[in-house]
C-alpha cells in the first residue's frame, strides 16, 4: 500500500499479488510385493507445469521411503505417499494429494525334496510350499513336462493325477502373485515306477487246492 497526494487530495494505491491456483494429478498406486530391487518410480504433475515433490508419511516410513521420485520398500505393511507443490511467485501452493498402497512380504516357492516318487496307475499328489506374496496366485511349469496322467493345478500348485506309464520327468515350477511378483523352484525330478513285486498279493492256498494238485500229479 502506498500513499501520495494528487493535487489537494490524498491518493491510496494498493498492489495485490494474485497467484494462480494449481492442481496436482497423482494416479492411484498399485499394491506391491517385496522383490529385488525393492524400488519403483512414482510420477505426478501440476497443471501449471511445476515439479511435484514426493514424501512418505511419517507413520509409514518404516514400510517405505521416497528419494526424488524413487520409492524404496522396506518391509510388508501399508505405505502412504504424498505429492505436493509449494508454488512460486506466480502460482499458489497446490493442495497435496495422498496415495496409499499395500506392500506384501516376499514371494517364496520351496523346491520339494520329498514325495517325489509314485507308482504307475496309482493316485499321486505333490503339494508345493509357497509363502508370502499376494493372492490370487498362478502356478505353471517353466521347464519340463509332467508324465501323462499328471497335471499341475494353476491356482494351488498341487501336482496330482494317476500316471499312465512309468516315467522319470524333471520339471521346474513358477508361481506368480496378484502383484506380478514371481518365484521359481529349482528343477526337481518326479519318478513314477511300476508296482514292486514285494507288494504283490500272494495267491491263497487252501487244503482243497493242495489235494487237487496232488491228485492231478498222481494221474500223470
């Protein structure tokens, strides 16, 4: 505000610094699973073309941190990221925008070390041990083929069926979670064998059977 005289009258001049409002566009963030590397990049924009800054909220910094536009995930939990723009001489500060996402623990698929043998023409089941990740899960083979009669259930990873022939097959299994994280077993071998003779049922011999055999031998 400035004061001055114009002729015999007092003149008051007021200068207003009007800054333009701005709006941040920050899209929702997808849930994540811990994996290597445990980082991803975030983007946001101001409708005034100014650079947007990012930070994680204080209460979630044990789960995730932000440096520039790179989010680093530390452990499983909920992460909240705030996008802000402080404004400048021509643009007012923007209202901040907060986004939240869930970080799941690392996905692990254990290579089986037992239950790898079965018997031809008998029911067989092998359950793989999975931990971590986010459901739903999808299982598939990345190497090798299962013998005829066996298949892998895509939603559980259970290998089951009735093998139609003796065989030895080496396979590798992969699991993919809802966030696109994957885990893979090392290769392992499934062996389907013929039934052992030791397990065959011996014929039942009765006194009448022995008498008939003895009688037939005497007639000869």
